[in-house]
C-alpha cells in the first residue's frame, strides 16, 4: 500500500495543488485532472468553483481501488486559492487526503482534521483569514473492491 500512497501524493502535487494542466471534461462543465505512472492512474474530477464537489480516485492496472469524495465552498471574502494550493502541496504521507493538520502563511491559516486511515476516513478542512473562516471542505473515502 505504501507505493499507492506515495503515488497519490505525487499525483496530488502534479495536478490541482501543483497547478497542473486540466484535461478534457468527462462530464459537462467538469474540471478533470489526470496523472499516470506505470500501471497506476489518478483522476480528480470536480464541478463548480466557489461552491464545488468532486472525487479523486486511484486505479491499478485499470481496476479502481480507492476514492475520496469532497464538497466545499468559499464562506467569506478573503479566500486565496493559491494559499489553498500551497497547503495541499504539503499533504502528509500518514494522512494523504488533503493538507497537513496546520499550515499558516501571513494572515491565512489552514486547518485539517481527519479520522481514520487510507482504507476508511473522513475529515474537514478550513481556511481562516485572521478571525474569519473563508473556506470549508468536507471529505470522506477509502479503499474498495469490485
């Protein structure tokens, strides 16, 4: 499983968080980001922007084995998408879902809380600008078998 987790982290850093290229939409108005290495594939598909929902998924030999669903929104003025991407680039190996537990830069503060592990988890992330919450996202997912 360690190889798949390391691949997931590499894929996250090469796509949304790393400002990677967007692929062709798989559904009307969807944003699709894809990364492949060897027999592993990662696809992140989301809808919306200021309010959004999406799914990241992993395949090995074209067989899906892991997914994470998420939904989030900007809650106030002051949200900075580049700050979110900077936090997501710091995705920890022990909880490779979103960003680290805490990350701060200037007046922005990122917080992420996760329950569970790679096989079954749920969590929430928030961004604060000073004392104002400007962003929130909830996510859950895990491993599965066909």
